[in-house]
C-alpha cells in the first residue's frame, strides 16, 4: 500500500490537458473499478471500526483519523453487490467530496493510472439508468469501471435542492424565463441537482452529459452564426467527465474567439484548495462545490442581474 499515492501532489499539472489519474481497485471479484485520484486523501489498511447502531446498511462503522470521526462505507454494497468478503486483505480509500470526508471499504487497491479523458467513455446505453458508473476505460486489455461516487453518496445522504426564501429573488423570475443556461455533467445526480436548483429561478435549461458534447454544441451554434455568449446566460460544468473534462472544456471555450466571452462556472464535488489554482489556470469565472443550492443560486442570480443591466 505504501507509495500508492506518491503521485497525487503532481495532479494539478494535468489541469487543462484533458488528462486524469485514477485509483484502480477491486471489490470482490476480478473486475476492476476506479475513482479519480483528485478525490482521494489517502489509502489505509483496514483498522478496527466502531459499529454505529441503526446506521445506513452500507455503513459498516466509523473510524478515527487524526481527531476526526469518519464514516466507513462498504463500496461493494453501495453499488448493489455483495459485501466485501475478505476483510484481511481489504483496504480503505479515504476521500473528500463536497468538503466532507468519508472512507470506502474495498477489496484491495491496485495502482494509479494516468489517462487521457479521450480514453474514457460513457457507459453504453444498454446499461440502463440504475448503474453506478459514470464512465468506462480499458487498461491492459481489461475494462475498468469508474464509479459515480455522487450517486453512491446520494443514496446515503439526501441532498436538499430547495432554495431558502432569503436567497430566492422572485423579482428576477420574469427576466430569467427568457434566459438559457447550459449545464454539463456526466453524473445523473449532479445534473438533477443543478436542474432542480436553477429551475426554481425560471431559467431555460440545456443539458449535456460530457464536455465534448457540450463543446460540439457550442461550436455548432457558432458555425451557424449564433452569438453564443449572448444566447447563453452562462455555462455550469462539472470537472471530471469522459471524453473532455470541464477544465479542458473551459480552455477550449477561452481559445475560441466566438465563445471566449462565455461566463463559465466550474461546479464540482472535487474539494481542496488546489481547485482555486486550477480554476485560474484554465480561465473559469468561478468555482462552486456541489450540493450547495443556495450558493449556486446566488451566483446565477447575480449573473441574471448583470444581464439585465447589459440590456438596459
């Protein structure tokens, strides 16, 4: 296990290059799974766990790490499979999502792989809507399934998208109904959260499930003579997506004179101070953690006010 995360500190060098690093692991069988290294704090051998009565079935206990109590979830159970059987060789992947820390129990950690997002593809349509995958890739002729951790967490912790009365400005509704927002996210949970949040503002919503799809849409509009920055109020994009990530999408937008004035906000479950540097590097107009509807609404409403001012 030692040395598995030695390369994590180099991760910001991948920003804007459409590359990612994934931590590859197994659950119970030979099938390999992965999550983005950006979300991993550390990998540990399984310590003694404290059982919490009446907790969610996938929570197998809590652990104490540097004066913090962290819930431990059996990732195999969380994605609808059998519980991790071999606890002796099991490992814990400690992750940070949306500024919260949790650990996932897995069968064993393999290694870190450096990939190009173009090598990462969405799950085939035949896989249905109930799976827990955001994407697939192939490493050494083996398929690796990249898990939608947001969906895993959403079944354990409910995310409220209702805006508070203090934040919601109803005076903007009549203007917002004529404005369009493009949201880009490969996670069905992430997409729904944004849709439900900004839908309360009266905006028209256009959705894409990866950065390449969104970029092709934007280029098509521009090729047709559409003034895209005028057409769209803003773009709200996830960071990690198959084929083209949100950082690369932003960089491509900034490099196209027809698109470069688009207002782009990175909306991601990736946590950590390094995100501020990432956002500046590729030219995003803002960074927001996911599942904070009031903060998202504040940014969107301010953007609506700016558009109203420009029209007057």
